[in-house]
């Protein structure tokens, strides 16, 4: 995988303030799992900031390994996601971009492999409540994992602020499932082709 | 209707796509735009391409009535929405559709937006209506959006985003920015 792609999306998310309090990116390459080191400046990643996690026994790495189709993972702390975690607030889709890119519901789970894998079967994002908490997204390439995180944060903010208007109206779970399938199999193809070439 | 230079339309769509990204009104490949080039044709942004990398050749010429297009890129999946607006509103020369955050809050809540700021009202009108919900890319969405627009410059799409119209892209963008600003003002004055 092109480390420039990893650096590019890490920088973009860093500039958005998603890594205040820490975060990391993980990716699969040649049957190995790599990640940015903990506590590095994700605004400027160098080769020294990358480690091989393949043999490590870390929960998010094991959950990532179990998601066979996913090649990239982002662990971050965007502010409105963190607010949802603080309130133990499960995010249900009230906007089409969330239902297409992430799925119908983003749950709040402990940092345990089994729970994370279960959550990733249903959505490409999850809220983790343990410790300081974090949001995790996965994607078929770094671009998808990055977009999922931006869409997750946007939808967290939209749902929280919709309380001012009496609350967000949830989409139908059946329609959401269909929309997600259509997006994954059809509309994301052109995007994916270009972004896979990047990595 | 005077025919507009196609190359110029393509150039404008590329430039305005980057502008929408810079202003944070769209992310990545989401949102779409179109320009009317004649009575029968529009030029639209392509489906699924990042605005940062889209070129003049990526823009797609689409028949407004039949929604057919050539052999190159596929046009936006919301081409029906754009075509529907051009068919019913002959004065509209450009349409911008975004999933911008603050208008999306009103879309998520399915609530209309009362515009308070006098300057913004000149561009948006006093009340921005919200359409009834319909799945994106469907004829129902086009029908509901046109009903919510009526003769107005913009509307909010339930559980989706917003549409802004103008005689050209410059005017449509001004409406788009005004709608998002009005929505932001309303929400931030009340959110604790």
C-alpha cells in the first residue's frame, strides 16, 4: 500500500481535529497488518512512525484481522462522536449518506474483539466506550475508512444538534439496508477503483 | 434559449466543484451540480468522482427529458432531479445539490427553516421548505423536491440534503451558501 495514501488521510483527519487525545491508522498489506505508532504526530507520518502489528495481540488489530474484506481502519476521537460515546448514544441513520456509507446503526460497545467484529458485520463504524473512548471505522481502502469517519462525525453532530428541532427522524431499517447494498455494489465502484489505485 | 458554450460549462463545473469542497459544503464525491446548456441538454457532474481530481472531460452532457447520455462517464445518480427542475423551471440555469451539515440537520428533523437574517432572506426567501422523504435517485424524490421548491430558489430534502437553484452557477452557489448560513445561525443560537 502506498504510504503516501496513509499519510494523506492521516493529515486530513488530523487537520479536522479527529486525533485530539490520540488515534491511529491500521492497514493490511501483503498479508501483514501495519499501523501508525501510538502517540505519533499524525499530521506528519514518516516511515519510522509505522510498525508491524501482525504478531501482536491487540484488540482492534484482531477485530480488523477478522474483517476479511476491509483493508484499512481508523481509530479516532472526533468531538461529536466522543459526545455520543459520553452519552452512551447509539447513532441510528437519519441521513442517507450515513445509511449508504456506514450502515443503519452505530452501536456503543466495549473494546472487546467479539463485540467489535459483531458491530463491523452491520456497519463500517463503531463507538467504543472503554477508557477514554474512541470511534473506529473500517474501509476497503484508506479513502473509504477516512470517508466513513468524516460521515460518522457529521452524522453524530447532525443527530445531536437535531435535538434543537425536536430530534432526528430515523430512516426505515429495510430501506436503509437496500440503500447500503446498492451503494456498496454499484455507486461506490468508480470511487473505489480510483482510490484502490492510490494505495 | 441561447445555447451556452459547452467547454465553458465544463470548466465552471470543475471550478465550482473545488469551491464547494473548499467551503465544506460537500465531501469527497458527494453532492452534484448541473448547468443548463440548451433547451434540451444539461451538463452534469459525473457519478462517484472526487471533485479534487475531476476534469473537463469527466463532465457529462445529458438530455433533460430522456436523461440519456453518451459513452463516457456516467452522470450523477441524481440526474432525474436536475432534469426535473430544468423541465419545470425554464428560468433556472444551474442547480447545486449538497449534503451540507446545517441544512442536513433540518433535513434529518424534517423541519422547514425560517430565515431571520434580512440579507440572507433576499437570496433564500423567508421560509425554506422541506420535501417529503423519498429514496435518492428515484422519481418520487424528484417529484417531492419540485413540490417543495415550487418557485423558490432552494429547498431542503428530507433525510438527505439541500438543493439550490440560480440563473447560473454563481447565483446557485450564493443561494447554497445563504441557505447553509441561515441554517447554521438558527441551530447555533439554540444548541447548548
